[in-house]
């Protein structure tokens, strides 16, 4: 917040004027690049971390609703006594957002529906020491799960069209016919032309 | 195109609907190798092996009720016996030791050529027919192997034991700790293994002086110069294959000649040695009454010091020698040791029968913990006025 305040405080008068004029209207487009932390979709433990991007477009002139899409890649690596398991997750969502303008930014709820593709690779611990090769050493496969997210989001315009975003909330995956709850968070830099 | 779509659609839908589950951390454990063991009774008075275990749960005449027999893969450690033991055991081969010294050596020293366990790896329960299959899921750590990255090897013995405390593991004990100034407290001769210590009934590798079948794990090229449980002199036995294998050796007889050969750096020739793939079955003869066999009980004993170092203690003010096996002995003179051997005698106490592992405790009237001939002694009780009244050995001249 200190950095944020400094950035705002040292903005030029012209910049401040632009920023002030933007306070009262939601941006038409928001493009976001973000760091993602989430509970792994398929692993029972660990933390999946990676990067993502999202796009939102305002619906109507009031700015109360928006729609868009999100995609992220993250990876979780966990170790058992006999294996190293690495899950790469690609989360793809179509989003609907209900938002409320407040000062220099806006906050809201984002509902995402889509799928998560998981590429799981398992490597036999100490397999290379023993000279294992092929499937004895490593196995990998793809999975695709339906998923839904409900995120609380905050966008804050910091300088001209640039701002930051913060989002987080519960996630549900449908894995092998059963719902699996999780969570995901993101911290990003947004561009709101 | 429509046909292709019709055939792919159910698959895509099934996938998207979450059919199929990643294995994650719940994958069934696939062993790296499996080791097959078959146990037999050792029939007293015969030189062969007896029948396979019948029933497996009751050992006749053992008097200890039901047995919970397991077999463990036990990796061995590199170990040097302490000079007092190896020198007196050598002397014993050519001449009779004084009775008190012989008693200390016999009850306090372990087999200088025995297999010394370091840690237990995989473990399996013995089936009623006396067989077991050990699933090895991890390789021996580097500290269990001798050599560098390009050439290192580890050896393991398969130890059959009664899991007395039912924890599913072979619990190792250790000899009386030597670090300390006095023979008090926990070192006062009580058993150092509270509870119910596991009892060893047999092993595939007990000593280099007995026939053995051992599990070997080799990484890189085999270095025949490594004197780590060697099977005869350099080049006498074929090099073990890469990774896991089963090696066998007939063992050598301990005679003055073989001892001289070992002292000169050359291990004696063994009658036979062999190499087998790891999926071969290892037969282990079990002894009905292992309680009286120290070679078996020592297989559940690690060491306090694997470098052959003797730790000398400062004599305490009082020490009751009534129920202890002790002897006065000169300080060991090793090959090439032409200085620094003090005069006088040390007092050596053997471990007591109720201690789980063999060991010795050394007292010196003068010296340091690691050297009784150090120039600046940590203690000096050689003067008659300072000497403990109970000290039974000859003082330095």
C-alpha cells in the first residue's frame, strides 16, 4: 500500500486529472496479467502456483455487469516416498461479473464456468539412479474437469490506464463424478484502456 | 466428418464431465526390486538345512510363545573393531590368553569380521510356509555405500527376527555408551534396550568367517580395492553386476595364516563365491534357540564408534567390580605404532550379560579420552596419593 500510495502521490497533475476523470466510469475493457495461487485441482495437498490472464468487457453503459474470459497455468509438485508428482493445471473460464464502482476502482463478484485441464506427470523416486527408463521411470497423462469459480475481485486504477487487481474465492471441480472443493487467488496488473 | 464427430463426442463429453481421476499421490507403490526369501529350520547336529517352517507361528522349545517373524533388509556399515578386541582375538588364535582377559574378550568383543548393521530397510512378514518377499521401494542412501559417485557399493543382510514389540521394524540396540567420565547413570550396566527387544533367529550374512548370501547394490564400476566386506583377495571373485544382485561367499576360516594375510592387507582366499540375479531366492536357516548365540543377537546391534577408536575414561572415585567381568591389560601396540604407548595397564570392563550388545569400557590412570599417552593429560591419578583405592591394575612406571 505504501508503494501504491507513493505511485499515486508522485503522479503528475495531468496524470492525476486523467485518473480522477476515470473514477466515475467503469472501463470498457480490462486486460489483466496475474500471479495465481490455488489449491491443486487433483492433488490432495500442496500449492499450485503460476500465471494467468483475463479479459473483461463491460456490459451496457452502467458498468454494473461485465463478461469475459480467464485462463491460467499453474503447477504443483509434491513428493511421496516413491514418486514425484507434478500437476500442471490450465484453468479456462468464461466469466460473468457483477461490480460496483468505488473511488478509483471497483469491486465485485466474478462467476467463472469452464474447465481445468490437468497434465499429471509422475516420476519414480530414485528411478534414474537405478537406471529405469520409459514408463518405469515416468508416466504422464491428461485430464479435463468441469470447474466453477466464485471470486471476490477488486480492481484499483493506479496510474493512467494501469492498475492492479486482487481476486480470490472458492473453486469447485467435478472429478470422477464427485465435487472437489478448492480455492484460488490471484494478484495482477491490469490495463483498463 | 460427421461420423468422426459422433464417435468423438461421447469421449469428449465423458472427459469433460470428469470421468477419470488423476492418480496423484495415491499411486500404488511399485517396488524397485523384490527379494525372495525362504526360511528353513536349522537342524541341530546336521550340516544341512531342515524343513521349511511348519505353521510358522510356534517355535518349539523356545519358551517364548507365539512368534511374529519378519525378515528385514539390513544394510551394513563400514566398521573397524577396536584395537583391544582385534589384537587379543588374534593372540587367542596362537596362544592362550589369561583367563580374565579371555573372559573380557569373549563377553565384551564382537566378531571382528562380523556383519555390522547400519540401518534396516524394507521389511516383510514371514508367511506360514516360511517364505517372504521383500519389496524394496527405495535405494540405499549414499552413507550406506562405500566409494565415490562413479564406484560405490552397499551390502545388506536379510535378517529374520521376532518382532517382540510389534512395531513392524527391526529395532537396533547399541553397546554401552563410552562417552562420559564415569560408569554411572544409564551406563551403569543395565540393559540399554528397555521393553522387549527383537530377537534375531537367522540371517543370510552373519560374518565373513561364515558362508553368506548378501544383497549387493552397486553404482558404477566395481572397485576391487575397496575392503568393504570383501569376498576374498582382489580379483578372486567376479565383480558384482550393476545395481541389485545377490552375492555369495563361502567365508574364510580364522587361522593364524589368514590373520597374517589380513594384517598384510590381503584377504584370504575363499573356497567359492558366486553371483546371482536379485530375483533368486535366498534361503536362510533359522535357529531354534538363538538366545545363546551372540552372533545372532549382535545382528541387532549397531556401534557407538565405527572408526575403531578406543575411548578412555577417567577412573571414578568408586567402582564396584564385584559382578563385572574385567581384566587389566596393557595398552595396545598397533602396527607402525612405535611411540606413544604408555606403560602401566588399563582396566577393561566387558558388557554385562543383561546388556543387549557387547562392548567394552576402558579406564586409564592417566591420559586423555582419545589417547592414554597424550602429553598434556586431562587427568593423572598415577601418584599413589591420588590413585583410587579400588584400582586393581599396575600403575605406569
